[in-house]
C-alpha cells in the first residue's frame, strides 16, 4: 500500500505548519520524517492518518492511488502508534489489542475465536504472549509500546504511522526497540512512516529519511545519502554533529576563522559571507605542523569513553572545535589537556549566504 502526498499545505491561524509538501512512500517501505520541533513532521503524519485536514484545496492524499483526502480517519485503515502508548488502563493487554476488532460493525467484526487467535498471534509477534492477562500499569515502558504496536496491527492496517513511539523511553530501551522494530518491519513489510527527532533512530531504522524544516522538505534520501551527501547547510548542520567556522568567500578562496581553503562553488563578483562545516571525524590532529591547511589549537577536554575519543579544542582566537579520533590514533599522539596541537581538516563543506534555499 503506497502513500502519495501531493502539494499539501496546512495553516493553524497565521502559522504555516506545512508549505506545499509532496512525498511518495513506496509499498512496504519504512520512511522516517526527521526534523526539529515545529518543522511540520507530526502535522504531516496526522494529515496522512486523517486526524487533521489539509488546507482546503491545497492538495491530495492518496493511499494506493485512492484519494482519501476527504475521507474520515476511521475509513482509511491506518494504524497509529503514539509516543505515550494511549493504552486503556482498565483493560488487560489482551483486551487492549482486541479492542479495534471488537468495536467494528457487526457485519465486519470477526468471530470471538478469530479475535482470540489474532490477538495471540500478535502477542507472539511482539514477543509478549506471556503478558496477555496483565494491565498496562504492570508493564515496563518498552513492553507498553510493543503492546501499542500490536494493537495498531490488529486491524490489519494498510499503512502504519508512528509518532515518536520511543520518545518517552530511556536511551537503552529506545535502542533495543528500534532494532526490534527494524526486524519486525522486515518480516511484515507494512508501509510505514515514522516521525522522530532522534537522528540516530532515523538513520538506523528507515529505508529513506525525509528531512523537514519550517514546513518544507529539505532533502529525501537513504540514510547514507542524507548523512554523507547533504543537500544544503541545514541538512548537514541538523544531521550529525558539525563544527561551524564563520567567514567569507572571495573568488576561489574561502576564509573561515583560522582556515583558508580553496572554494570550488559558484563564483561571486563580491565578497560573500560564508560558513565552513566540518564533521568531527573529518579532522585530524598532529603534534607538529605538517604544511597542510590547518591551524593551532589547545586541548581543553578529553573523553575517551566510547568507540571514539572525543576531544574539545580551542583555537588561538577562542573558537571551540570538537574532534573525534580512533583510540589507536589518540594513543599514538599522546594528547593531554593543555597541549598545543595542529588541526588539519580532511573535508570541509562551504556554504555561502546567496546559495541558501
């Protein structure tokens, strides 16, 4: 079941939550909507589900080529999983999952034994079949979210929409559940849209990532594409950590704080304000100058916990610089707080004001 969003806009009073947004989600695909708060991602999800209506005349929502723009949420066969579970506290796990089937009109409602079989099948699918008789208050946060997902799947939705489903959980549980969700999706192949502000979650779980900002789509691509080949400055700055150096472009040279580098972008007749963005892992450190483009800095803090060593530096002019090095490289350099080093960026993306979208 594919999803097609065509030129959708949405205003809340004078605030434009969505501005002429178009998006296609292929059958069986899991797409993540990733963006800062207020970027329009949840509004778009609610419009796909039918919980919100787009501006009148602004566009269409198609589910498997069928126009559902004016159809009620209850007729769209959409499964929705919320951040805060939304389980019925007075019902057991079994009854929570069965609820969507039991409230169907009599002619569409499965027989009792069919509902029972379906619920137990879903409980096994989410690996919680031993919790059927418990109440939500007796479950952990991760267990509740799995039950919420099972309840959404009970109605056999055409599409599955997830609104920051792991946002209320601790980091370890979140990591476990997103890996579980990826495996589950690989089994079910339900067309799914996941809203999240967690970059790691989007990059790990999704087939494609949609980067949203101020009601517009900035980039659509695979996790690798949006991370390693950002379409613009916003995407690079939002997806992953970066060091930002402010400066200017003059002809074919960029002067960015302590850096002077070649600029291969669009030529300008006058000097233009610019910024250079560098990923922390795209920076090397030497203990002596080696003739490569770079600058001096002082080591201010070292955090060796984790797969990479995180090093905070300060340039001679007081600008902070964050570097990530492999442990082997860090040990070979013998770095300590207070040591003067020479910083050599391996890759720098230069963005000029006039070239912003």
